[in-house]
C-alpha cells in the first residue's frame, strides 16, 4: 500500500484482534497459543497461500476467518495486529506491508536477511507508529530472564566470557537441497547472537570469527550445506562470547546460555523437559523435548503476552527491530568469516 493507515492503538478496543500469517509448523504452534492461551488476544484470521492450509487450521481452532489472499488481511478493519510466521526471506516485505496497513507487527526471526531490508522494516514501523516486536523468545524463558536480571543487578560482575548454544533434536530429517543457504546463521544462530548481546547489555559486538561445516550430512558439503557452526564474538568491553549450533542432537532439543563475570556466573537453560529422573537397572533416564515449541513453550507465551501489553499500553517494544538488526549484523559477519577464512569486524558489513 502506498498510503500509511493509522494504527489501532490497542486502547481503542480489547481484546487485541490478531491475524496469523503462515500456517506451517511454527505458525500452527503460535496459533494454538494465540487462540487459547494469551490473555487479551483473539486470533481472528489465518492466512496461508497453500490451498486449504488456512481454512484447516482455522477450523481446528475455531478461528472466524481464513484466507489465501493477503490483501484481505491488510484491508480488514477487524485486524489490529499480525503475527508473521512465513518463510524467513519474506519477513521484511511483510513487516513493511503490515505497518503500511496500520497493523502492529510481531515477526518471527530473522526480521530480514539484509541490513537494507532490516532498516526498511524498522523505518516502516516507526513511520506508521506501530509496535514492532521480533520473536527472540529466549528473552522470555524464565532461566534466561533470571540470568539477565542477575547481570543487571551486578551479581556476576562485568561479563568476561559468554556462551549460547542451539542444538536441534535428531535424527535430522531435513533436505539439504531445500535448506536455504546460510540457514544455520540466519535462522538458528540468530537466536544465540541476540542472546549473547542481550546478556552483555553494556557492550557492543565488534568482531566475529566463525567456522562451519556439514558434519551431520557430509554428503551435502559440496552443495554448500552447513549444519554445524561455532562463532566467536568479541565485544568492546573485552568480553568474548561463543555461539554454537548443530542440527542433530540425538538426545533432544538443547538450548543453554552462560555468563561468566568478574564476580560470578549465571547459567540458564536445560536440555531436560522436566526435573524427572528415572533410575532403573539400565541406568538413569531423563525426559527431553523433541520440539522448540515444547521446550520453550512458556517463552513463546511470554513473548506474545509482552507484545499484547506493548500494544495495549503504548509501551516500547520489548524486542525492537534494532535488536534484530544487531543480531543480523553478527550473522552477516559470521557468513563473511566462513567465506573468507578470517575474523570480520562488524563495521565491515555496514559498508
């Protein structure tokens, strides 16, 4: 749309009426939370371009409207906000379109895959006066939020060493031929990059060094597939951070973080899905999660509650577009580091 429509403030009516854009795996998980679990939110419409996908999900959750026509979402006066869970490379265009239509925006990571598109999305939201929140859910996981609180309180002192990891549950069933290039940086490690910057809030990342390979599917290496990576980030306060990812942890979904500082350490995350442990003659067994939407369910719920609160109260977004841009700049520096086999200063990707 060429003209920017006035946004709904959220104080004009309640509950907040939301349209879901994208009815895939994560979109379906989001839809269940939005329809049944988030106070003050009504899932009012589902969009997906695949024939029957939106209608099927809407029927399952008793959502009143479903469409394959995105223009219906933008034009609907019954929609106050959108949750974007479409393929990553469409995110920035969808943010711009939503903002231009006066809709508040929650967008899954990454918000964009180029800095120019990130800037375009941020500017569109600012010009329209709508809330823009990015889906960095770890900020809302209880353990990670508590770790950040300890950093803010000075309990661990000045951060010196940080670590964040993401290991997707195995067995790996993805198709390398259909996995977009650099997915491990844009869609997996992007969470870790945000987490490390968030846990070291008084500093800025300045230099990135990355190694990556196809260790899960070495047969796809020649085609450019990457499924394992380690990234080192240096901050301007001297802190050194390590992010790592792998697409196949046979024991389950594994997300953890750590801040070691001058006075102590804070550790967050646990591969276990509960504190249950079963002791038998075969050994000790503990339950793990096979999906991110299971392990981090409370975090997904928390981020949507925070988004609704920001819209309703007019507060600043708790995870603004600038956070997505910073994580993206680290991802782009990591990609260049892998390509060129050297450390890359963040200022290089800004040129």
